[in-house]
């Protein structure tokens, strides 16, 4: 459990709050590059509690500007995106991507008032198919964007699988990613003789965890012993401050990443990315157009469809159809006969439990066991880094070393005598393109097929 004070410290992300200041040390991924068209419609986004307008100018340069115009506060969402600037529709003031006022047509020509006004804007960068915002103090010389391997490989080797708004705090969403034992309950089928399309199955549902600190966060391995004495390892990376690389990729070495951007204290933007160090993946699927299976109990891929464009709301295209207002389409019949939850999809099952904790989980009331060791460690690291920044001004992990993000998670079988950390070090640190044990899933005897049955490169269990 956490004290009320530490829970508040970890969860609240507004400007001036300790965690809000920690988050502002880092770049935050916000929109897909294709969402921002040159001279196209500006988008409403909210990041770390600040309402921003994301846009792309005539030269292709992306920008993030505080939503309300510095003149008299009209929303720049209605602005005209034209001739390398965003022009407020109220009195025609026009701003470039740096926030400089480049035209003030309602003032006399001889006035120099224009040069005294600045729209508050933040640095933008493009990396790995996403547009990122940096909201920290170092606007003139921001740190490097985290050097994730999926931004280094050719676009054909990465897939942006899903994106949606969660109505809950960012930390409980991230913690779901770091929680290895839920996979064989929440995501399971009712018994092993049922087809894998209804969920996961393993006989040994109590993993033994090894947890250690890394330069960029925390690495942990969950170990299960196979019938033949070999060990089945699922390893996960937490990377500061909002990333979880879980071991749900294919057994060929596809690696998944989950991203949890705090929208504000009670909303989170969740995105999924998959990549392969050498092979092409399925690309080109529109992450807005998910579908749901006809048969209750069968797992959907991803997060299902998105609602129609939500006019007037931030992230207007990313509100899921399956949500707490329809009880995540839980089906009582399927829960009795097919799957543990009756909720139609792994990501939707995750969503249901994460949202059900309330807008901000009340951690003073929880009871953590040994299976929660990774969650405990990640919280400790976040608390330490947040307090070190607040009290000593210490830069948190990864801010000034983008290379700590060039890592992977793993899913593999090792011989009984192998030391997992040594055996997987080259793979974990992206020093090799060779998966330590490629294609092993088909040969495993204790097989939780649902983790591998989800199609080629979509959302899977943590
Ligand atoms: S409020 Fe924007 S130009 Fe006047
Ligand atoms: Fe999960």
C-alpha cells in the first residue's frame, strides 16, 4: 500500500505538482503523424492537464500551442491554418509554430504590439510515426526524443496497433502492464479443453519474479518451470516515466510497447506499438477501425471500434465504443461457459479492471503480495525520482540519455541451468538481431495459446 500523500504525489500531473514536473522533463507522444495534415484542421489534445492545439503548418512543421489565444482567449481550435501560421478567427492574430505572433491585422500598421505578444507553445518533434511534445523548461534546447528501437527500424517493421482514451489515472493503467499474474486469470478461458480463442491457459499460474533496476527504469522476469525442466521466461521493461514493454510479442521476436500518456489526473491516452528488429509487420491498418467478434466470449483483436468523432472533446477520434457505460459488453453466458470474464478482448478486459478502480485508485486501501513485486519496485523508483527532482533538482532517469530506451522485452524458453539475465542480455539491450529462442511457442508443451493466437501483431496480454 501507499500513503495517501505518496499516492497523490505519484498520480497528480498538473504543472507545479511533483509528478507533473517530473513528467515535464520528458517528451510525450501525442498524435500519429498522419493525424496532422499540412494546412489541415487543428486538433484538440490535452496533455498533463493542459489543453493544447496540435497542428501542422504549410511547411510540414508540427506545433503545439496552448488552446486559448493570448489576445482575448478564443480557442485556436477554430483557427485558420494558412500560410505557415495559425490565425485566430476572432481578430485575426496569427502565430507560427514557435508561438511568435507574425500578424496582428486589427492593430494600426505602425504598432509594434505584435512583437510583444507570444502564444504559449511547446516544442514538437517527430519520431517513429508519432508527433511528440516537450512541455519542460528546456524549450530552447530540449533533450533528445527517447531512442526507441521502433523509431530506428524502417516503417514497415513497426505497427501502431491501437490508441484510445481511458477514463482513469495514468498510473493504474501503467501498473496493469507490469502485473504479470493477471494474465492467467483476467485473460483466461474457463478450462484448458476450451479453444484458445476464449482466452489464455497455464497450469502454473503463480510466477516467480526477479526484479532489478536498469538505467531507464525496471526490468523483471517471470519464471515458470516447464514439464521437461526448462524454464519459460516472460520479461518486461518499465521505462521512465510512462512505458511498459511487455512480453506479449510473437515468439519470433516481435516486441510490444504500451504507452500511457497522462491526459490529466483522470484521463489517460493509451497507445500500442509493435516492432520487429529485422522483419516487416502488417502495416496500414487504421487503428480507429477495430471490430468485435460475433460470438460472445471470443477475444477481439485490440480495443474494438472507436466512437464517431466526438465534437468538442480532446482526442476526439479516440473514445472507445466498448467502455464503462456499457459494462465493457460483458456477456453473462460467455462468463459461465467460455471465458473468465465474458468481456470480448484482452485489451478490453484490461480496460474494464483499470477503469473500475475509479478515476484515481485509492492505494492506501490495497494489499500487495509477492506477485506484486514489480509494481512495488516501479512505484519506488518513480517516488525516488520525483522527490530527487523536487528536492535536489536531479534529472530523472533517461532524460539526458536517450539510449536507455533502446531495449526490448522477451518471451523465451531457457535450459534449467541458464542465468536469464546473462542469456538474454544481448537481446534485452538490442545488441543482437537474433532472438534467443525463435519460434519456440509451437514446440512448447505447456502453451498458453491465446497469447500467441492473437493475430500477427496486435494487442496481447502483459
Ligand atoms: S482572441 Fe484571438 S485574435 Fe482576438
Ligand atoms: Fe492484461
